[in-house]
């Protein structure tokens, strides 16, 4: 028998009554009743109640022990009385009568209570992450993470995928984010880069003749932190397939996601077959390319309404003449909402940096009319046309925004979320997946006005690739796609450009000459020149999948050792300064700011 325990703290039941056992774990809680001391012992598997009478010679010693002290208990399993059974515990029908104990690990005063789910400052939680991880909720999240990853591995193998590991030390490449650079001691003045993703390597695996690859891949990007993105590093399910079209990738991913989310959650899947929404439709209807389809509110374009003679809303009409657009959202059966609801939305819009959010309600006496601050500017006929476009009815309300396309998209995307929250339209018991497809190959940089890749530069353009018209690059669509769930982007993917000549042409549009492409992507270009199969893939974020399954809003709740917002590991004091001798070995020196 193991000298520390005969059982775990989660497995003893009434079937073990009268057995002599040994348990080891942390003191989770203590309840001192004077004549009796109750002690909850916790390990990775659960909690077991232990009890000692004040007549026991070790009573006073146990009474003084601090919570989170690690102890071993030898004792006897007793049946609890019916009125003391704890139905919330697997071990709730029994308790352990303590015969003897041994302290295995002492503890200092705790900076945060482990037995409580009380919120604490992030700085404290991350500095003492090893304590934070003992807390029940986050402990279960990390266990969930392990189980999900194991299940994904098993499913991918069933689908015929092989798991390979790709290099961590590689070359820098322009993939959208800043690289983490590592100086080379053996090659002075040169640097490795940590991979933002195994993008080039997984394509090289396909060129090497392997058919289906996957990896639970670590990725490193020097980006700012967000609630759904860890600074520094994250993990993704990286997969790639040869001789496939877009639909083949979709089939695999849909099957996998359905299996994962059904196994690890009781929530309903809104769609078994994930709907496909074009990028242009997503931006029009939802104002974003990561829409939450649990939200029934839809955005519609109303620009043409403001060319009508019977619409007197001059502010909007002047803006439209100068190239602005108008879009609107209808909320059903809301005309009787208090004025504070509507004014609150207008105030919120101004706080978001907009000039406001115009609104009116639709009512009917002898004829259709609009009621509200801007209602007087619309004729009955124009209201009828608006109702037709928005699929609105009497009793509904209309919210309007006017401005440049991207400004309106952003405002109404956020307004859509805000309205859904105010009106309680979103069910938290649903997962709503979708694909966003037909991304533009290129976009115009807002600041420089230069043509840049909008997505992955290694993507295959749509259409006749042999006679591709590069004179209108902003009209070229690509076989690029995102998978989205509940407004969270899980991944981007693409069918890859496996034709070197075409790659040179596309990179030239984005301002890269042949020499630069050869330097930046030498391995890729060279490999594609020796017979490359058509291939494609995707890389869903593991952290975001777990976040959704656990019902968490912050990715740090499902990551074992996350960094803070400033990309600092407070527990390990990283990043840190290094010794002068180490700098010399790397042929580096630190230039301090004046």
C-alpha cells in the first residue's frame, strides 16, 4: 500500500464502512464544535469530512493547524447519520474518525482563501497562481482543459490524422503580429523567431507527402492582452489536409466541434450543420465578422431611404450626399418601453464616440407614423418602405446610425449586442456556430492607403487563377474562412496557394518583390517548386474552446499559468534582466533609455 494514502479524498462511500484507511491532502475547511473538530480534507479528486473528539490526545494539535496545511490522516470510515449526509459530495454519506495524523507540508499565511470563489485582484491571483489553481472552479476548468485536449487527440486520430511536432525556433515572417525573437549564440547578429503559428511547417508537411496532419501547437505572438486572448503564448489545434477543397475542411471541423461540445457540455447546439455567411453579408447584417447568432437582431441598409423627397431628416441626408451610409436595427414590440430605454441607447452611443443613435417607434392611427425625436422627419410612405426593408411591424422600434461604413459597422455591431443584453434576447444555454467565408484577398490600409493582405498571405484566390485580374485587387476573394461560436472567433483557415508563380504575383500586389519573398519564405517557395498538392487547413484555438465550454468570459480562467495584461509572469518574475556574461555570449548589449 502507498505510504501516503489507501484512497483518494473523492472515492470513499458507504461500501467502505468500518474500513481502516489513509488519506492525504490539504485542510480545506475546519469547524470547531468544542467537543468535536470537523476537518474537510481535499485532494485533486474530491473532499472527505474527517472528525476527531476533544478527548483525543491530538485534538489540540489539529485544532491549531492552518488551512491548506498538507496532512496525512489514518482513520476509520464511519456512516453519517441521515440528517448529516452531504448530497453535494461523492463522499457525503461517510466521514473519517481520525486515529492519527502527520503533517506533510506546512503553510504560511494565505494571501487569498482557497476554499472561496470570491474575486481577488488579478495581481494577487497571478502572483500566487499555485494557490489560485487550488480553488474549485478554476481547478475544474484546468481538468476540463486536459480532458478536452485528450478527447480531441483521440477524435483526430479516428479521422485518420497523424500528430507531428514542428520547430519552436524558426525564422521571422510577416504573419500579422509581432514576433518574439531569440538571439543566436552560434550565429552572432542573427535571431530565431518563436512561431506565431506552424503555418509554413504544416504546409511543408503536406508537400512532404503526408496526407492529414494535426498538432496541439504552442503559438507565440507579441500582442496586447484581451479577455479572449492571452498575451505571449496560446495553444491551437493545428490541422492540415492534402487534396481537399473548402468543404472537406468544414466537414472535419464540424464533426469534431459537434463531438467536443456535445461531450463536454449540456448546452444545445443551435445548428448541427454550421451555416455559411459571406464576409460581406456578415459585415452588413451583424457589423462584424464574428457574429453571435444567438442574437436575433439584424442590421439592414437604409441609405436609399434618405434620397427620398418625403424624408426631411436633413442631417442624415447631407451626410448621405457626401458618401455616408445609413443602417438600422429593428427591435420587436418595444414601442411601450420607457423613454429612458431609448435615451439610454442614445447616451451609450455617444459614450462609444458616435454622435448618437437616432430612433423612433412605429405606430398607427389612421395611418402608419413614426413617434420619437426624429419621427416627424418621415412620411407614412417612407415608414412603410423602412418597415418592408427591416421586416418591421407596428409596435416595433427602429434605431439608426449614419456615417462612414466602418464607423457604422462598429457602432451597430456593438448596439446589436447592447440591445440584445437590455432586452434579454440571448440564451446562455446555446452554442451557435457558423462559418464566415469569401474573405477579400486584400484590403486597403486605413492609414497608409496601401494594399495589404486582409487575412492569410498563403491563401488561394477564388476564380480563374491562371487568368487572375490583379488590376482590381480589392475585388479578389480568397478561399479563406473563419469559424465562430457565440461571437467568439475560434479560428481562421484557408485553402492554400500551392502555386509559386501565383504567390509571387499576389505578394507583388502587397508590395513584396520576388527577392523579399524568397528571403522571407525561402523554405516555402522552394518546397512548392517541387510538386505541391492542393491543400488546406485551419487551427481552432484550444484556449477559446475551453473558455466557451467552461462558460468563462476571460481566457485566463482556463489557462494554467497565464501572464498579466503587460505580458508579465508575476509568479516567475518573467521577463527578467539577465547577467552581463549572458549578454556577452549572445553578442548583445542593452542600450538604456536616457
